[in-house]
């Protein structure tokens, strides 16, 4: 039994998620955008792990899912960076607002 | 298909033997077969197509005669089967053989058979010979089908098919502009009339819940339909007859229809189809008889058409057009007879007219065949060259002019009597004048074609081959003797038989007019002939003694009272004007609407495309703000929008 | 006997063709055409089998199929489920339309083999997809399913017009998509409102529910929904003034697509009006019957008068389609058995006739490179058979007895004359005008002096005879013995009519 | 509210995590931002420990604080950064986004606030790694293997993405 209510963890996750979201949607630097996304994933992981402990039927599954999420995040970071480097090589910039190839 | 025997009343089932009438539906089927065979194999059969057509129509003819003879001794036979179910309305199709039908069957199949035979010679060498016979078969099928129809709907169906047959045959020389125009005109003009019939038929249906003649007559008899409704429907149906029979306002197509091959003119535009209007009025006679107004309308239109067309016939120079106008005029006579309650008179004249007019047309065809022109100014002196055609044409002319002892005399006399007895002295007078004109212009035609000097370039004038002359001879005989079936002198067999066993018609049977009418009619027609004799044979009277070429009166009549031009200026112009007006609407209003819609869509698209900056962050931001909005609303309202 | 799988098989049978086509190389022109044609055959045979099944006196309800598909509900456990089921069914009316679709689709595939000159693979795949959509529309027993199939018909049609059409094909395709997209958006709103309010989209259930006075819809809302439906299907039908897209499509689309479009796609509008408009909202239909009758007469006359002055034969036919759809409205507005049956007859009959006419136009255009009436003339000389069929098709279209057009026209007017004789009387002018414009156009093309350059053109040949003769035979069959259509319809009429109180 | 040691630890870790996040938003130099985030990641690992997920905590430190941060630093080093980049981009967008996020946070917070989670005793902290291992190799074996495939694909993909263009450039020159 823990003395900390589940809502505390959830609230923390919420705050981190919002920070990550704000960063992902406003920052210019692509690296930072990627990192912000990692932060959002982390927030989600907190929720997963929280619910693996709290709730009517706690189980290890939440943690396992957190692990999967972490590994997917790692893969994402790697691919994201590779794209970033390829992009940089073509455009000579990492500013996300200068990347608008989708428009054409 | 289950056959429901309902037309067969008690006596016939006892007497039993009605084999011929029971299978009367075969009669129209023969020509249909001919049509189908020629349509499919015509190309291969080539000239042999004629034999197919002739054989099948001969079968129809023989069968019709057998049916007619059987009908003399047996009562009406009819049968129905269900054709179309609409919920609880059951529409039937079937056939019926009553006196009028049986008579018409014989007339139609006879004339058709003769024309088939005649065309073998006349159409020789035409590359679309099989097509011509196919069309003839279709037409004959439709006409025979029309004749045996027991109900209005079926009548209407065949009525239209007859129109198509006529349309196809008029436009047979499709490469001629005139033929195209004439065919189109014929179809559309008759269609205008048909719509009248269509409306009348449907209105009548909702009054009686049936298309069957019998039930309609029963309802009329029982007074189930208000008089005004009877008048309305009767007049509407009469409009249909006006269209088909070329009565006054819708007559203009008939003379133009002469663009078709001449045998066609003989078959369709003299003996059968144009008589369909008269036939329709005759077969619906009990309905018309229930409304004085309707009868009067018919009589007035008939009389007016008779004199109107006759007056145009006075000045025409195309041999076929003269005959066409005389047809219109004679049909007017028949209508006048029916309108004056002279049922027998109308039908009688229909029969005699079929024979002598078919004869005249075939003879005219023979003349045209010989001299290759239709303009009577370029003919003349053919009497000696066409030894057979000449006398036959004369017989026809005498018959139509109402010279005593010829068939036309008796029937015309009966019509005049009907008009007089029917209490229409003015119409009677008109009819008398028309009779005078008829005699005059027919003999004018005769004298111009067959007597005097040869005008124009006639080189190899020769008599027509036998298969053209034999039909004419047969018709010639009929044109003389057909009148004797119903005369005041030798008994009124036809009249008695036609109304036999039919109470509704009994009071409209043979009409015995005063003797002076007969004398007056004779005098008038002889006077007409004499005048023509003076002007065109003896030439003791200048041709322009009354009105020279170029005079106003002459011009007006020559141009057929400008009826065509009138239609051109009113109906056609109005239609075109409406069309262009609607096009204006289509182009500006509707397209405007379209432009508006397109504008809105494009505007939305442009606005949308501005959002498409190509920047992922913007997209994400917009999407997220939308989501946030939804979530917030969701949180505050606590669930679905309520 | 369990036949419930048959219907799904029928609807999705063209999928087989699509799969086979997808695996074929692009260049195999002949094989692609054959597969495309064969792909339409299963549906054709199955629908004919269903027709025979009916004619042998068996019940069409045997074909009905209902499976759970999508279910959802709100967060509260006690809320009822919103269920969208997979429900197909066949009534007499639907059977006719399915058979019509299968027949016209097969013939159109034959025509396409003749007329499509490039990228056969894509064409036939889209074409078969379109067929699935059409078959689905006519068999769906569920509004959402109906809507999905309805949308499936839009997309392939858009591409078929836009890619394989004539000069202004893109414009035509876009105006098709925009109009029909708007129409289907309106339709979607109606469906969603009905769904939200009643919790079901099953058509029969809705029909029963609406007949119940305690239904959870106010009469104002119902009227609004009905008007929206009228607009949604009015675009499709099309009703004046929503018709202009259809003119472009008829002129620009390739003949084989126009056959389908004019033969079947337009009929979805009529089907929708009858099945949903009249079935679900009978009272509202009754309320607006006069308006619909007037709209019908306007359609009839408007189309006829405009067809009278067109110079392009395709335009004549396009306007004549508008005119003929007026007759459908006229029949429906009558709200009696004769009228409704006439409308349904007109739907089928016009499907056949217009398919035939557009096929012939396609042939003419291919041979002469023009469809302008004034440029043609005297074609009866060079191609007598085609000219003959053209004339016969024209006669069918103008309502010649003995052909299908007459029966439908007759019944529609028969119906309307009982209810609104004056409007009907005005409408009969349309009968005259129809004859006038069709004869003007057809005689202008086939009769008259032959243009010298057209004397050498080829007449109908080979496989071209198949669509022409099949369609002509069907037209004549319906005209001569209309019971082939009317007998399946009786049960449908009996189910629609009680709702109309007549 | 009882100030147990556990609670204090939570407060401290949470504070560090949030401060790290806020610094990420407000620092100017990219390198600094990444470094700030390391604090957050480590703090989150602590939170995991509080949630009886020791193994996840270890993984968190290894992967996030270790691998991902290093990758990001490499990314930063390999690219050019004009660090005073925050300037022109729409103030309005930021405002709207801020409001939106605020609204979103508020709405979700209401949900969290009203969300009463029962707590039952668990044995997650006993032999945590063993439990995870058992679950991974029995129940979640297929996802686990798929993850390995995913990682492989990601590896190959990143190599190709990063490498491909160089070859092209070489071709050009």
C-alpha cells in the first residue's frame, strides 16, 4: 500500500505531457521537438506504470507496456534523428518551419 | 395466360360453333409474322419478300371473310386475358368480333392485300423493297389489331402503332427532305390528337374503373357519369379522331403525307388509317350519343372540314394532293354523318369510300408510274394510252362524285339524309355544296389527266403490269357494287345488320331521307361534273372565269388558307420561343446556381488550402486545438451534446 | 433452403473480377476486357436466378441477410446500443433494380470493350467497383449501409468520367462530384438525425416506427427531413433546378459510363425517393404531393422544351433524361398504385432505353466523330441497321405502345389524372413535345440527304449487336407483356401503399 | 495528508521532473535544453521506483538518460544551430495553443480529480524483474519478438536514411 494517491502520479503525468505537447508544437528546433515528443511518451509511461500498481486489478502488464513503449520510443528517436540528418543534408537547416515540402 | 371468356353471352355458348371468331386474333398476327420475317430475312429474300407479304395478308383476308360470314349468323364474340395488374386494378387485353369489327376486318385486310399485290409492280426495283413490305406488314398488323380491340387502352395502343406504321411509310423515301418533314409532321400532328384521346381515355377510366367498351357503355347507360363529363371525354376522344382522320384543325399532315409511295397513300391515307378516326367515333358511338354537345361538335367539324378541304381541292395541281384533299373532305362527310347520329351512314360511307378512294389512288399510282410526274398540268390525253387505268379512274371518279348507281351515291345520299333528319339544315347545305365541289374537282382532275392534248414530256407511256391492274379491277367492281348492300331501293341489309342486337345503336340505324334529297344530291353532283366538263374538256368556259391565277382568292386557296403558315407562326414559334426562354433560364439561372455552388466550394477550398502551409506543427496545433475544444466541451457538458 | 449468402455473393461478386484484374499485366488488352466482362456475369446470373426464384412462387424474403456489424453506446451502461447491422434484402422492387443493374452493367462492359481506348485495367477495376456499389445500394436494408454503397458509386464514377471521358471530362467529373457530394452530405445528415433520434437505421423498422404516432419525431422535423431527402435524391434524379451537372456528364462521359450513369445511377434517386421518401415519410410525401407533381411537370416540360432546341444529340438525350425523370415524379406524386407502379416502370424502362440510346450514340460518335445533328443526316443510307435501331429506341423513348416507355408513361399519367387532373393535363403537353424533339433529332440524323463523307461508315457489327438486341428485346418484352415487371411489384406496392392511406 | 518519507520523495522527484520540463521550454541553448531534460528523465525513473517498477526505472535510466539523450546530443552536434532561434513564429498560435493546452489540462484534471482509484495490495515490488521476465517470455512473447524486429528495422532504416544521400551527393560530385 502506498500513501500517495494515484491521482498525484496522474497529475504529474498530465503536467509533463502538457509541457511536452507545448514544446512539440511551438519549438523551432527539430531536435527539441523530438525530445518533447519523448517527454510526452514518458508521461504516458508514467500513466501505464501507475495503473499497473493502482486500480481494482493491478498487474505487471502496465509495466510491460511501458517497456514496449520505451523500446518503440528508442526506435523512433533513432529513425527521427536519421531523418533529421538526411533533412539537414538537403536543406541545411533544422528549423521545422522551413520544412514545408508537404505543401507542394 | 389464362383466357377469361366473358364476352361470350349465353346464346353463343349454346350454339357453340364459333371456331372462326374464337381464333380471330390470328388475323392481325399474320401480318405481324410477315413483318418479323421480312425484318430478319428481308435482305436475303429480296424481291421474294413481296410473296411473303402477299401470302400473309391473303391469309388475313381469307380469315376475315370467314369471320365475317360467321358473324352473320352468330352473335358477338369476345375474350380477354389479364394484361397488366396495378394493385387491385386489372387491365385486360383481348379481342372482340362484333358487326363493325368484322366489317372493318374485311375492308382493311382486303385493301391491304390488294395494295400488297399492287406494290409488287409499283415498287419494282427499289433497293429497299423488303423494308417496304415489312413496313406494310407492320401497318396492317396494327390496323387489324386496332379493329378488333375490345377496350379503349388496346385501341390506343394499336392507334399509336398505326401512326408509327404510317410514319415509317410516309418517310419511306427517307433521303428526300420533303419525306422527312412530312413523316415528322404526320407523327406529331396525329400525336397532338392522340393526347386528346389519351386524356379522354384516362378520365373515362376513372369514371368507370374500366377501359372495356361494354362497361363504359353500361355506365353511360346507367347514368353513372355526369353529362358534362361525358361531353368532355367524348370531345377529348374526338380530338384523337380529328388527328388521325385529318379533320379541320389537324388536317395539314394528310396532304403532306402524299410524299410516301402511292400504294401507301392508297392503303393508309385513303382506306384504312384515316378512317380509324371515324371507326373510333363509330365504335364509341353510344358514348357520343349520350352527349348532344359532343355530337354537334363532331357534326360541325365534319361539315366544315368537308367543305374546307373540298375548296382547297379545287385548285391543287398535284394529282395525289387533289385526292388527299378529297379524302379529308370525305372523312369530314363521315364525321358529319356520325355527328348527325347517322351511325349507319357514317360506317357505310367509310366502307364505300375505302373502295373507291383506294381505287383512285391506285389508278393515280398507275398514272404516275406511267408518266413519272404528279403534276396534272403535265399530263393529258392519257385515256388512249392507259386503256385500263382510264376507265377505272373514271369509275372511281363517278363513285366519289355521287353519280347515281355508283356506290358513293348511296352512302352520300344517306349522309345528307342523316344531316337533314338530324336537324342541321345549315350543315346539310354545306354538305351539299361540298358534294358539288367534289364532283367538280374530281372531274377537273379526270379531264386534265385523261383528255385533251398530251402536255409535258411523255415518252414511253405504257399500261401498268398485271399485278397492278388486277387489284384496281377488283376495286373498280367493288366501287360500283358496294353501295347496293344498303340502298333505299333494294333493302338496307348493312344498316339493319350493323345495329342488330345493339339497343344503343338501334335508334341510329338506317335513315330514310325524303326523296328530294336524293334528287338534290344527284343534281348537284351532275352540275359539278357539267361545270368541269365545260371548263376542262370543252374549254368553252375560261379556266379563270371566276378567279384567275394570282387573284387573292386563288392564292389563298392554293396556299391552303395558310393554315400551315399559321401554325408555323403560332405554335411552332411559341414552342421555339418557350424553348429559348427556358434555355435562357438554364444558362443564366441554373448555371448561376451552379456557379454559386462552385464559387462557395472553391472559396472553401481556397480558405482550406491556406491552412495547408505544409508545416507539421501547424497541422498538429490546429488538430490539437480542435481536440482540446471537444474535450473541454465534453468535460463541461458532462457527456453528449444534449 | 438457406439462400442468405446468395445476396452477399451477388453484391460482392464483381470483387472477384477486380482481384483477377489486379493481378493481370496492364498491356493484356484483350484478356482484361474479357475478364472485365466475365466479372459482371456472376451478378447477372444470380439476379436472373433470383428473378426466376420469385417467378416460381418462392418468397423473396429467403434472401434477406442480417449480421451484427458495428455496435456502440455511450459511457453509461444503461444506454441502449446503437447498432449498425449488415443487412441486405430483396423485395420485388429491389429485385427489378438489381436485375436491371446486372443487365446494364454486363452490356456496358461489352460496350466498354468497344469504346475504351486506354488503360483498360484501371477502367474495368473501377467499373466493377461501381457495380458493387450499385448492387449494394439496391439491396441494402439499412440506411448506413445504403449510404456506404452510395458513396462507393460516387468515387469510381468520378474517375471513370474524369479519366476516360471526352474533351471537358475533368469539368464534368468535378461537377458530378460536387453536386453528388453535396447531395450525399445532405443524405448523411438525414440518416444521422434519424439514427440519433430512433436508434436504428433499419429501413423496415424505421418505416414501422414512423407509422407509429408516438414516434420520437415531431412532424416539423419529419417534414424537414423529408425535404432534405427530396433535395438529396433530387440532385441524383435530377430534379430541376439541380440538373446541370448531369448534362455535362452525359455529354462528356464515355458512352459505356453514360449507359450505366443514365441507366442506373440516376435511378438511385428514384429508388431513394420511393423507398425512403415515400416509405419512411408517407405523410410528408402526401403533404408535398402537389409540389412534387408540379416539379414533375416542370421537369417533364423543361427537359422537353430544351431538348427541342439542342444541336448536339447527346444534349437532346440528356435533356430527355430530365424530362423522363419528370414522369417518375409525376407517378410518385399521384400516390396511388397506378402512379407508383408507373414511376417504378419508368425507372426500369428508362434505364433500358437510355442505355440503348447512349450506346447507339457512342457508336455514331465513334464512326462519324460528331454528334451534332446538323453535321449528320442521311445516316439511314450508310448504316441502315444502326439508324433503324436508333429510330426504334427513339420510338420507345417517346412512349410508343408496345414498348416499355408507353406502359410507364401511361400508368404514371393514369395515376396522376385520378388525383390532380389539371396538373396531369398540363403534363400531357410533354407527350407531344417528346415526340417533337425526338423525331426532330433522330430524323435529322438518319433521314434526309446523306452526307457524302458518311456513306462509307460501317454499320453495326459483331459484338455491338449484343447490347442493342438484348436491350431492344427487353424493351419490347416489357411493352408487350408488362406483367414481367408488375408481378414482382405487387407485394412492394402493398407494403408501400398502406402507409399512404390509399 | 501525511508527510511520509515516500510522499516527500515523490514531491521532490515530481518537482525535479517539472522543473526539468519547464527549463526545456525556457532555456535558450539547445545543449542546455537536452541537459535539463536529463534531470526529468532521471526523476521519472525515481517515480517508477515509487510505483514498484524497479526494472522499468532501470530501463528508463539506461535508455532515456543514456541512449536517447546521447543520440540527441549527437544530432545536435551533427547539425548547425543558430541558437537564438525563437523569434518570428506566430504569437497568436502560441497563445491559442497555450489556451488549448490549458483547457485540455483542466478538462483532464477534472477527470483525474473525479477518478477514484481503489488500491489493493500488490506484490509487484517482489522480484519485479523476475515477474517481468516471466510475463515477457510467456504471455507477451510475440509482441516482444515483434519489438525486436521493429528495432532491427529501425536500425537498418536509420542507417539507410542517414547514408543514402551521401552516396548520391558523391555521385553528383
